[in-house]
């Protein structure tokens, strides 16, 4: 069960965020209850504790403490101005707009600027929500001070979260998700014709989740490890394990089919299994394959203290033995390929275990296992940290800077929301402003804001229905209501990264309880919240569409060009190294490619959302992203293979690869140029397959031809996928030009 939790919540980040926020609020309520403060101040303390906890995002304790210390005077100043200016509507509204502009503009100063902006805005909102007055300011100062202290106790004493601890939990999550993917692969082996499509979809989901966790680990390596060499080693081993697991899934799909499976099958939702997914033959080879897939899963999940003993050593030796041709069982070639993939996955699993847990017992190693260890040791010794820093791209200035543009847009949208909100209600107009503010958080285009506004409105409508029912059940039972508020806050933070609609639902249901506590609850109040939410979302969309707009097409095109450029860098570097040159830091280049692709995937959500009326456009966006994910898989695989070149006897450099693969890089750059400027005259080049451009056997060594075959296969599939990208993007093609 713990492994399932670790896999569902990598690093336990959502669980920790929810528990820490609830703990801070509970401590605040407990202290304030002892002091016998009125209910309105209890509500203010709960909101202040929540803001002080979730606003701070730095990873190191020192910066967190500094930001929390700076946040307290910011909160006191904000609540003071809220109480003083509330009496003058025009002055208060103007200041609120200025505060919103400054809070959003502060994002350009990193996590600290973002946190202080959030605290300033949310505490000003708090003063409006509880109706703060100048006479009540001293009591509110004390309440906010208690809230910040309790937040610090929850963060640094009761639920501390260090970068190293988070990284360790993320690594456990990666192993758990890898084990889940292996379990799905076992199901794929046994699935009948009626079940294979469902299992294939689970395989796609498991592969995507494994990749998501790998990206999260890569983002935490720098803060979670003190030694750059250790960080680089972990990054390499995580990438190896991810590639080996994805390759194993592709080989299993091919074994079920009459023809080789296209990599796109794993990345495009709804893509059918080739040849209808035939059942595997029930013979000794498939029985052994089923047994060994389960054995690999057990080895991956087994803790370090239990990963020893003769039986486990024999299992490990058998799996690694499949890397030797003479140990492969008698079976069809496609099934033998699966056993080879199983051996490579076992090697990656062993490398990952050594990197995570240190040296292992080698007393029962077979010759095949010993050779695998020698290869891993040689690779570890070859890892060097590059001291060169890449030049930083110049940040846009003025209104072109994203934070400045967003600040202007939010200020305009909030002004509209204030004007319209006060027409709906002179007392609760701030709900429209809050919605307008929130729809701009973590969004960068008009389409993203539209989708976020729609999700918030839907969650609010459902939350109002729940709030009406809960208010009737709770009545005036104060502590029962607060208990439910704590539950909703926890669920709100736990579900926020998964579903913005769910988060909005729990926020609105919680507000219904808070209104009950403040004796201001009525059905009309909750209905008014729906109206203000719809108004705020509409104002946000209008501002985003009319004021310095960033259209979804433009943003996705920019991110598509960035992803294509990263793909070209990885491909060029890997081919250079495979040709005998130096390809640079290929692992880091692959990580940058993955991050660029993740940004593109997030930006295309408005285009692929179920409510979009443009079905053909949605299908095209999904197809392009899936093709890019396919290209990224082959690029990562080439980079990983190229880095083996100095230490692995099975890979020999061939200078002709550079000329043979120049077409791929040219085509990637041509597509990027066309996306950046549709008037570009660049065309992709077509011609014979990559393998046919080289003499047979030129890349082979007598013993390990299959590894070099894999290099050619990745190059060929990458060439095909890049050519496939040209069609939906409208790039013309022509005959290949001679290359040296």
C-alpha cells in the first residue's frame, strides 16, 4: 500500500502540502481557541495560516525562513491598508488594483517575489472577507502573528521537508511506478483480444507517469544532492531505467503483432495495436518470459536490506544472462528480442539500485552479472561534470517580459471585475477579483486562461450545491464546521495538481462552511458566488484576449520551435559522439528536451480539451505532440547509447554516421524554421532509409551486432517520425541532397 501511495503521489509532495497546511491551521485554531477569540478572528487566523504555508515554495530551509519572516510584515501592512481603505471605495479599489499589479509583477523575482505577492494579495482579501476595521487591527495583528508562528512550527518542526528527503521519496516513487509498469506489461502478455486495447491504454498511462516522475527527479537533483557527480550519475541511471522500460513495452507489443510496432503506438491515445493484437503462443518461452517479468518487478521493489540472498542472486543472474546470445531460449525472433530487452532492463535496474543504495553483494555473481557490473563501473568512472555554463538567453524587456504583460493583464481584468462585481454586490464584489487573479496563475495564453476559467466555474457550481447541503447539516456547530474545513483544505491541496475543477469544488464547499461560521450564510450568498465567479472568469478572458494578448497558437508555436531545437541538439550531439567526435553533455541535453516537451504538452491542453469545438485541430495537436514524444524517445535512446561508446565494447564509432544522419538534423531544423515563419522556403529532404545509406555490417563488431542494430533502428525511426511531423505542419519535401 505504501508503494502504491508513493507511486500515486511522487515524493509525497501533495500529501505533505496538504498535511502541512492542515497542521498549521489546526495549531492556529488551537492557540486562538485557548485565547478565546471570537469566531471571525478564528476564520481570519485559519486563512492567514493557510496563506503563510502554501505561498512559500523555496526548497531550502534557509530561504524558506527568510521568506516567511519577510511575509509577516507584508501581511500586517496589507491587512492594515485593507482595514483603512475599506471605508473609501474608490481609493480602496485603486489600491487593490495596484497591489494586484505589484503581486503579479513580483513573479519576475523568483519564488520569494511570488510568495510575497501572494501573501500581500491574499491577506488584503482576508481583510475584506472578515470585514476588518481600524479598531480591530490590534487583535488581527495578534491573530496573523500566531498564524505565521504556527506555520513555521508546522514547516520546520512537525513536518519538515528537506530537498534530500524529497529526492529520496521521489526515487522510491520512480521504482514503484517502474514496478507498476512492469505489472502492466505482464497483463499485456496475457491479455486476450477483447482486453488488449484497455491494457494498451494502461501501458501508455504507466509509461507517461514514469516519465513524469523522471522529470520531477531531474528537477530536484541539484538541491537534493551535495555532489554534482552523484547528481549526474543518478540522472543517468534514471534515464537508463526509463528507456529500458519503454523499450521493453515496445518489444512486448511487437511480440504480440505480426509486424514491428511503431513507437507512436505508445504515445498516441487511441492508436490501435498492429495486426489486432494477436495472442502469444502458450509455450515454454512465453511462460519463462511471464515468470521473469514478475521477477524483475520483485527485484525492483525489494528494499535494499532484503535484496540479498542466494535465491534473489540467481534470479538476477538469470535476467542479466539474457544479454548474452547463448543464454536466449528457443523462441520466435520477436520473443527473443523481448528477452534481450528484459536483460537490458535488468541491467538498468541493477545500475539504478547501485546508484541509489551503494555497492551490492557480489559473491554470487555469474560471469554475465560480473560483466554487467564492470560495464556500470566503467561508465561511472567516465562520468565528468562539465564546468562550462551555457550562455543565458536575453530576457525580453518592457511589456514583452511575461511578468510585466501578465501584471498589466491582471490589473485590467481586475478593474473590470471590481466594476462589474460591485454592480452585483457592493459587499462581496471581491470574489470576482479573486477569480480573475486565480485564472492568471500558472497560465501564459488566452486559451489556457479560458480553460482554467471554465474549470473554476464548473467546480464552483458543484461546490455551491455541496455547500448548501453541508450548511444545513452543520448548522451552528462551530468545531464540527472547522473540522470539515480542515478536511476540505487537505483534499483541496491534495487534488490541486490533478484536477483544478475538484480543487474549486472543495474551495467553494469550504467557503459555504466559513459563511456559516460567520453567520452570513444564505443560499443567495452562494448563488452570488457563482455569479461573481463567472464574472471574474469572463473579465480575465477579456483582458487576456484584448490587452497584450498571447494567443494559444503563438505560444504553442514558440514552444514547438523550442522543442524542435532541443531535439536537433540531442540528435546532433548523439550522432557526433557515435561518429567518433564529442557530443557534449548528452544527458543534460536530453533533460532539456524532455522539459521543453513537457512545456509544449501543457500549452496544448486548451487545444486538446474535450470542450474544444475544433475536433480536427484537436486531433492534429495530439498527433503532433505524440510524434514529438516518439522523436524524444529515440533521441534519448541515441544519447544514452552514445554515452556508452567510450566504455562499451559492443559499440564502435563510425564517422559515416554523421553524413548519413545529416538529413535528420536538416529536416528538424527545416520544420522549426517553417513553424517559426510559415513563409520560410525550407523543405525537408526525403530519400533512402538510413540503414541502406551505409554498407551492410559497417557498424557491426563480430560479437555484438545487435546493439549496433539498435542504433540504426533508432535513427531510422527518428527519421520516419521527423518526416511524419512535416505532414500535419504543412512542410514541403524534396529529394535529399548529397552529404559527406
